C-alpha cells in the first residue's frame, strides 16, 4: 500500500529504519527537476555516515557515444543511459562482499559522467540511489525495481518544476531561449514517460508541501 509523505522528518525516520540492519538500497524516483535529488541529499545528510548517495545519473552515456548513436538531442532519455551497468552496480551495492564499491557520478559543469567518483564503504548500511527511471517496468530498466528495498516517487508543483529545469540549464550554459526549448521538447517528454510508465512506489513524496533545505 502506497503512503503519501509531506514531512522530511518522516522520510528521515523511514530511512533510519532501513539503515537499522544489514545493507539496504532505497530508490528515489521522479521526473526531471522534480526535487528527487534534493530529497535524497537531505535524507543522506540527516543519516550522516549511515548512508551513501549513489545517483543514477552517473550512468549517462558519454557525449561521444550519444553523438555516435544519433541521440545527443535527446540526452536524458531512458536509452541514453547504461541501464545494464546501473543494475550491475546495484547488485554489487546490495552485496559488497566486504569491500568498498566505487560508483560513477555525473558532473553538470562538463556534462559528462566521471568513473569512480563515489566510494561506498562496506559498513554503510543504507545506499540511497535516485534518478528518473528507477520505477520503469519495461526494457533494461525493469530489473532495477527488484534491486530496491523501498521506493519513493517525488511529486511536486509542475509549473515550479519546469521553471526550475529552465533555470538549471541556463546556469550551466544555455541561453534562456535554448533552455526553454530543451525543457519543453526533451525534459518534458521524459517527465511524461515517468508519469505514464512508472510502477507504484511504496511512498509518494509530496515535495510541494515539504520544507526542504536550500
């Protein structure tokens, strides 16, 4: 049964319960610009050394590969990630075998993934992973859902989400006109896909009603 949560304190309490035993993986999904990264960062910060954050975005294909595939104009769509590699990492994170697992991260300032940027020590009880497509039920993404111990879907104000995305693209180098065109064409197509094809989560996070850091 899905519950709706609008309190950061309640989310932290759920995460703490997951971190009370052996290694667990919490997945936080949502549309582009919906606030999932902010929620994930706030929860991980609250848990300190009991949690590690491993974003899905580290599995963006490199720009050279997107150009080779003819998909540079749809960067961020499901097929522009290495979904199989992401699932393989989640399996390692679930059972690290007593060793530190290194994960990639996406650097927006260069618009490229960077290998080995996140270290997850074996004693960390909770891994929080976040991204658009954690709840997709088809293609290579379908295997991800079975690797998550609990799933959250972040929802918020749609108008705010779109304006936040436009501002983000401007901040990282696009003109306001280019940013709006990209968001309305590409990011919104991805948001519609998340809305239409995501599995039912354990928790719906009402980001619009939540007071979050920053």
